C-alpha cells in the first residue's frame, strides 16, 4: 500500500497552482478530484500508521480511483503525456 501511495503522489500534480487548475475547459473539476484523492491517500496513510493492513480490494479501489483521476487530469491538460 505504501508503494502505491508513493507512486500516486509522484504521478499526480497535487501542488498545481489554483490558476492552472481552473484554466480552460474541464472534463471534471480538477481541484475537487485532487482534493478527494489527497484525502483518500491521507486516510490510507493514517490507517497504515495505525497498523492496519489493507486487503487486495482496498488496494484495487485506490488504484482504480487514482487511475480515473489521472486520466481526467490528462484530459484537462494538467498532466502532459509523451
């Protein structure tokens, strides 16, 4: 779980300035999506720090959510693809 959280934090631009988040057409509210994902990651980190061990379903749900948000951020132009 810690590796997944770390990979998500590296791939998603949580530090994007507000003026870039709301610049141009949106497929979904990038700010709300980033806030939601950050909240999910913080919850999972707190659970890990408390000694809780996630099951495969929890890992899969977090991964799917992050992938959907990542795809939306690409559509909104916040993440560049090569």
